[in-house]
C-alpha cells in the first residue's frame, strides 16, 4: 500500500469520527436529535482514533524513508 491510500483511509476515518461525534450531540443538523452513546460505540471510536494515530505514524516514517 502506498502513502496515497493511507492518506485516503486517514481522511475517511476522520470523517467517520466527525459524523459519529456530530450525531451524538443534541439538536444536530444531521438527525435533529442526540444519539445514544453505548459502550460498544465508545470502544469503536477508541479503536478508530488509534487507527488514525497508527496511520499518521506510518506516513511520517514512510516520508522519512523516502527522503533519505
């Protein structure tokens, strides 16, 4: 996989996290009401945030490797 696809995955994941957070707020513009926050939902978001961190680390290391 190349850096382009890692960047696409990173961008998509950030959008999904933003949608989840937005739909949990009361009176949001997507659903008009606040969604329920479950333990599984929080766990999923934690793993998605970890994924974002890992992909950022991969992109930084890849950029360092290519600049040598």
